[in-house]
C-alpha cells in the first residue's frame, strides 16, 4: 500500500488545517486508518483513528478540536484540525491497516509538517 499525505503547513494559533491521506496499490480491505504525530525530541503519538466499523478514537489532547473522517470508496482518511495550538506542531503521519497475505499489515505515509505559530 502506498500512502500520499497532504495538507500540512504553517498556521497561526487558533487557525485550522485539513490533512488528507490517500491509499493506493493492491488493496483488498482497509481496517483502521489513522493519524499519528511526532514533535521534535518526542515519541510518535496517536492523534486519531477511525476503524472500518465506524469506531473512532481520539487522543485526549485533541478531543473537541480535531475530527477524523474517512472515505472508504476513495481509500482516503482526513483530519480536520481546528483551534490549533503551538503544542500541535509536529510531523503528522497517516497510518492504515490493510488485509494482506492472510493477516493485517500496517503502512505509514511519508509525514507532513504542521507548524502552529503563537
């Protein structure tokens, strides 16, 4: 699976950005699609995930500000980020879980930079 992420950039605190990640290749079935982020000097952390079943999970730090959604027909996952804070500055990575070789496989996108200025 190849993942192409887009939508990052520089925004002032309080602003909004929308990230997109499209999956392509030999895809039989996608299960969980999600976003993670990694700030300088910190470990990668979960931001939000959306399962094919409809179950959605958010990190406490983004609840009420970020919204994850997915378009199953287009194999694309989105992250709408509102009320951005400087603490949201990080490289954002999309992640998808697809069915491959009799099991589930994790794939990662290349990362897109989000910078929030104060």
